[in-house]
């Protein structure tokens, strides 16, 4: 289905690109004092942000809406910028990046199983977890550079979530109501599992940030209801505050 409703999103991504260029990068030269547990955690998230997005771009191209495909390319560019900033943050703290991590490999394989709809549903799991994670780093990291980088990434993720909800609403709309409900329930179950895995895998870093594993998991799960409703009921306009649930 071709839906020429993504001009506003293209404009939003381009405006953010221009704003980012005008503001410039954080001051990497000031260095960063990063706890070892936070280093290991940031390294794993950096792997997840680092990718060329070729599978998603290819599926967006095949969906038949060139404006949406353009917006997806701009989204991928923002994700790549996240990976770049995390790598520079780690370097400022005297650490390197990882070549890969099992959790990212699992998500990539799940995303590539079927078409665009499944790709976006799995991607939205990662985005919902990222909201909780980067909020925890922004608010709890003792190092100001780490807090600044996390804040910048979080602001982008809060824009990405409504973008993907809009497309998922269009993808799920043709399905019967029970099928839509089943898809969103399956998504919420996958998100619950992912939240628990991240809480356990990144537990030491979360503790360093002042966030208990149970609280992190509960916060992510609490966000799942509004997000599921946005996917299955109402379209989400650019600039929505939906992601701030």
C-alpha cells in the first residue's frame, strides 16, 4: 500500500540533521571517567546501533512508497550516528568497541525472518528497551560526557518510536481485529523477554546508574501498552510525545 504521508517525517529528520550539524559534537577532548560495568554495557549497545540498515532499507524500497523509503534512510543515518557517538564516548573513556555481541546477532536474525512488518515489530522491541536504557544513563551517569551523549541519543529515540508506530499502524490495519490484537500481544511478550534479558545482562551497569533490575524491567513493560495501542489503533503524527510514556 502506498501512503504519501511521510513528507513530514522526512522534513523532521532533515531538520534534525541540520540542527545536529549546527550544534556540533560533544567535547570529546574533555575525556570521560566511565565505570568498567558501564563500559561493558555501552559497548554492547554500540554494537546494536552499528549497522548499515541494508535489510530494512531494502524492505522499505520494496514497500512501494519512495517518501517512506527516504525517511527510513534518514532514520538509519541517525542510528549510525548513535554508534559513532558511543564509539567516541568509549574512546574518551579509554575503551574500544566490540566486533559483535550475541544479543545483537539474535535481534538481527529475528528482524530478517520475514517482511517489513516483522522487521519493524522486532526493531520496536529494541527501540522500547533503548528508551529505558538511555534514560537511565542520562539521569544516572556520574560522568557528564556520558550523560550528554545518552541525552542526545534518547532525544532521537523519542522521535523514532512514533515514526515506526505510524508505519506499523498502516501495516496492521488491514488485518482483522483479533489478528491485530494477537500481533501486539506477541510483540509485548517479546518486549517483556528482551527487557528481562537486558536487565540481567546489564545489571551491574544499571546498579551503577542507580536503577534496580526490577525497576528497569517494570518501566519498559509499562511503556508497552501505549505503544501497542498506537501500533494497532491510531496513527501517530511527527513530533508526538508518545515515546515519553
